[in-house]
């Protein structure tokens, strides 16, 4: 773990992960509250490290701190967590069973936050080349086969009271990454998303288009960029451009219901309800999110949302489904 001023959530996190680990390695990046004392109460091996922070004292590189924590680990597997994570019941036993079974280098678990869920590698073999990359939205680069256990669920419950907001922090660090390397696809994706979540859609569209103009092989991220581009275009009511971007997302990966629902929304806004209904029906035909989804999915778009939208379209058309 890496922590800083997490006294309100740290004990909750560590209680939820009880039984999942044999040693607890915690890197503190400059706490001024009781975080260190709470970690000590749970038997943590502690390191203080501020080399990941900038001149203003704010963090500038999450991977530096993550990798220091990894270097502290002395066992075969590394499990990483955030202080505002909560492991759901049964998760500790499943993590241990997966590690005992082996046969993989990294394990995807399910991460949930609000209405979104996605896969993320949270367990990986402890070897020097398996380390984190990225100033922000850091992730472990794992060499070898990736397995998955979607029944290991980690819920994210952020508490940012008195801290730098997530969007503000992410925007600050993503801008640094893109200045350092304008071809960094991961940074362009997250920078565009920061702008979109801040309502700065022109800047989001520019960054998403930059991303899509570059070569890349991470299909799910490219799908997500095309879909998020369509969302920003929808917010600007640029209907034809939105349609083009949503169709591009579908062509990259046709298994997701979200762009079909967005296409339905566009045609509904244009009062072309028959076309809208067709796209909502296509969304329903997806059934469920792809089993290997590693980025955000909106589960409502696979059932409740298109069902309600179809009913509204039928009312507009004076028909029954």
C-alpha cells in the first residue's frame, strides 16, 4: 500500500482484507494525521518516502511509491490495495486459493465504484520486472499469463474531504505526463477523461482524437476512448460527429451496450424514434458486459436503461413493443 492522510478509511480497508496477506508493506508519502499509527496497529512494515512528491509537497509520481512498496515485499505474490478499498466477503479466501493454485503471472479482480465496474490486476507474482508504471492511474506491468476471478470484488469508497480532489489531481499529473511524452496513449486517455469529467469537452475531444490518431494495440482502451469521445460530442449536441464516434467504438469492439444506447439517445434527441428503438434493442441483445472488460462498464445500459428507452420510443410512436 501507499498512503497519505488516510486515517478515516485505513482501518476499514485493512479489516476487510484481513486474512488475504502474510505481511503488510506500507509506504507513507507524508501523512500529517494518524495514518502511520493506524497502519502500525495492524502490524505494517512502514517506510516513509517523499521522493515521489513535487516541490509543492503534492504527489507527482504514484509509481515511484508503489514500486518502493513492491521492493519491500518478501513473499511470492504481491497484492496491492488503496486505503479507500473494501474487499467484499469471501475475497480473502479466493485470493489465497488463486495464489495456491498458481499457473498465472497476474490475476484480474472486479473493481466497483458507484455504478461502474471493471477488471484490474490486483495480484501478481513478485519478481523484479513486474512493477508499476505511470505517474497517475499507475498499473502493474505484468509479464506472463493473466487469469481472472470476477468473484473477488473490491469496492472503492473514496473520501477526499480536506484533500486535493481526484479530478484536479489527475488533471495536474496527466498534463505533466503528456508534456513529457505527447505520444503516451495511457496519459492521453486519462487526460481526455479528466477534461470530459470537468465539462471541458473541446479539450477532451482534442486529446481523444490525438489518442485515436496514434497506433496502439490495447483494444479495450481504444474502444473506451472512441466511446468517451462520442460522449463529449453528445454533450456538445454534435449529433453526426457523435454517431461517427459511437460507430467507431462499435467497430473496435461490438460487445459493449454503452455505444448502442448512446446511438439510441442521439436518434431520440433527433426525434427519429424508430431508429432510436433499433439501437436500444441492439443494446439489450448484448446481454451482459464482456467477461474480460478491464475498463468502465455501466451495467444499467445492458438492461434497465434500454428497456425504459424502448418504452418511451413506443409511446412516441404510438406503438406497443
